């Protein structure tokens, strides 16, 4: 099997931001909304996959600069800026297992998977 280990280096979002368009894992802090569940109102710090962009227009037309955006379009700003949930740290996402890229498309998927699983092609 291909070696599948990865090293993560966290960067303090107060010190440096990623390049625009970079997919990242973002450490987010905030407080759960006040609702009827057991975590209601509690502070949290968790990791989510996101991408960083220098300019994002939300569905409501609002422009956000230097922000992190998740797959649902939720915008989070770097720690210290006015936002209910902020990004304290970030790290670039690891590359695909056994590869050197973050994305494989079309015909490249099968060969990338074979490489990651250490399987020789049967054709």
C-alpha cells in the first residue's frame, strides 16, 4: 500500500492568510446558538474544510473581503474581526492519498485511486 501519512502545519490567522482560492482546513471558534439542545450557548473550537478568498459575494449580495467560505457558503472572517464565528488557524488541505494534487477529474480518478491503493491496472 502507498504511504498515506500527512503532516499538518497550522498557521495563526492573525499572522498570515492563505492565497486566494486555496482549499484549507480552518479551526473555527464561536458560540453555539441559544436553542433547546445540550450544547446551547456553549463555546466551540472545531475544524471545517473551507477555502480562502480575497473577495466573496454572498447570496444576499454582500461583499466579504479576506474571508474563509465553507461548502454551504457560510463566511467566516479571520480571528479578531467582527464575526460571530472566526477562524483562529488554518492549514492547507493535504493532497489526495498517494498523489501531489487536491483534485482528480474524469479518467484521472481511476489511475489516482489505483496509485493510492497500490493496485496495478488489469488492462
